[in-house]
C-alpha cells in the first residue's frame, strides 16, 4: 500500500517515518520523500495512529489526489535543484517527464493550491540551499551560482538579495544566520493558501 506524506522534505523525515511505521508493526518496502510503500494494508486505526505520530514533527498523511500531486511537484522540484545534472534540463520538461503530466496542468495545479509559481518555489529552494552552502563555507559565491544553475554570479546575487534582503557577502558576515528548512517553506506555502 502506498501512503503519501505532506512536508516530508529531508533524510531525517524519512528516518522518522520509517521508525514510526516499524513501531506500528508495519513493514516499509520503500521510503522516499513524500511517498511510502508498506507491505500491509493500513486499517483506519493504524492510519490515524501513524498520522498522529508524524504530525508531532510537522508531517501529515495526504489522501486527496490534489494534495498528493502538490507534494509530488514539491519533491520533484527539490530533486531538480539538488541534482547538478539537471542544469541541462528545463524545469518544465523535467516535471512533465517526472510526473508524466502536461506542464501547464502541473503549473496551474501548483499555483492554485499554493498561490505561488513553480519558479518562485524553485528559487526559494535554491536560496535556502545557497544559504546552507554559504554558512558551511563549502564553496565560493561563483561556485554556488554554478551549482544552483544560475547563468552568472550577478544573476545569483540579484536573486539572493531579492529573497533574503542581503547580498551574499553581507549575509555571510551577519552573525544571526538562519536557514529555513525546506519543510517550513512547504508549511508557509500551505499557510498562504488558507
């Protein structure tokens, strides 16, 4: 049985969900971002128990087709940004192929539910990843711009300032450096819609 989970955005989420399933004597076959497959069918009672457990960390079982699609789009966007090979692929082509749907349909569904565009969401993911790279001093700004698929350092710096309010150098020098978890971005998008 497949279970779709909202806001599942990192490896620790996968570990938490896997542990929660095993505590309920369920046997996960596959645990991926936003999607879990277990050997057994879930009773309504086990589903409620699992949902209550994962809600403690901001996750939630999704049952509506629309909700499932939005989570698949979000997870695909995260995969797109995290895989450097994707620089060769246009986001619309990537999502269409990955989800086996027309991009206009994907884009409209995402915008309708989140009140945001896919491009805006991707840029938010990129900026959170950029903040992480800057904070951990893994790369210089030019390398970050390249890794995050920006056409130039200038394009990266402009987008960074637009999203964070700081240019990359100023951000690096600020003592109160905060990184929003991707999971929180997803929650913020959900809150905007309500």
